[in-house]
C-alpha cells in the first residue's frame, strides 16, 4: 500500500480510500441498497488487512 501525508498536516493516510456510504441500516429506510453490518464486516476487515487507513 502506498501512503502520503495530507498537505499542511502530519497525518499519513493510504492512497486508496474506502467509502462507507453503502454500509448501514438499509432496512430502516436509509439507502435500501446498503449492506448490513454482517455483510460490510468482511469488506472492512479486508481493507484494513490490505493497509487502507482512509
């Protein structure tokens, strides 16, 4: 994984970011296409294993 420092800060993050808009409580009316916690967990876990920090 490649990392870079955000300009004007000392914060270093991965060049690849994981958006989480598709994760949530779809059954409660928020984004009915969203993945529930069980489905999202494997995606988040794999991203962390690969070094995604952003």
